[in-house]
């Protein structure tokens, strides 16, 4: 049956990033964390890439996974609510990008930080609800009906267009040791090489954003 460890970690990384940035921006808006120009610029860059990645993920689901499920499972799957969730996400992602850019221009603007914190809180809650629903309803259907060949097409579509320097280090952050070992087994030595090549730059940006 299809191996869902990759999409599971991807889902967890989106939810985890939304949660920790919502908390960080709440601290900035409430004055508990100083928002230096360097931090504000790094936050804007990270959130831009995160929003692009979330959009790419659900677009790949709409364009590739949904047709695979409809062809494989037919009446066993109802995608209407999940599709509507995707439609609601895009305007929110646009608002987060816009508010993050505005905060980078005026890092000390607490009102701008408040707007961004609010949008990230909405994103956190939407992703939690949507992904829990998707995994609960679709993962059993994928296991039962989707072939390995079709699932490989879905995973290829999700990987295509992704920013590896951003996506790969987040695997180490959010995967369990067992999941990371499984991903390395599936990908072979190339994953170890790519993780080593991207780890340091990612850690530097993390330090700018989340250091005290």
C-alpha cells in the first residue's frame, strides 16, 4: 500500500510552523518580544516561502490527488468540503504575505504585528482542522484504493516546485526518528547529502527569528 510518511511529515511541518509563528507574532504584538529589523525581514522571508509551500501543496492535491482518488475510489470519497477549505486558504495566505511584508518595512509597528498575529492564528486553526479531517477521511481511502504507481505520481507532483532548501531541513525538525529513518531509506544517500547541504543556512535563519 502507499507509504504516507512523506505527506504526514509535510502536514505536521505546515501545522507546526503556523503554530510557532502565531505564538511568536503574538509575543511581538504584545511587546514581549522585540522585533528587530533583521528579525522582521527574516520572518517575512520565511512566511513568504511557507505560504508558497502551503499553496503548492493544496494545489497539487486539487490537480493530482483528487483526480486519483475519484478514479480509484469513486463514491467512497467526498472531496467537496476539503476543496472548499483550499479555496478559503488562498486569500488568507495572501493576507499573511502582505502583512509580513508590511511588518518588515516598519518592524516596530505593533498594529502591523497584531494583524499578522491574528492572520497566523486563523491559519493555525484552519490547518489543524483541515489536516485532521483530511488524514482521518482520506488516508484510509488512499491505503485501500490507490496503487503505489498512482501515489508516486502524487508525491512527485508535491515535490515538483518545492524549495528544497526550505522543505528538507523542516523534515529534521518535524519528523520522528522512525519517520526520518524511513524517509532516508526511501530516498537513499541523496537525502543525507541534501540535508547536510541545507541544514546550516536554515539554522542561521531560525536563530535570527527565534533567538531571545
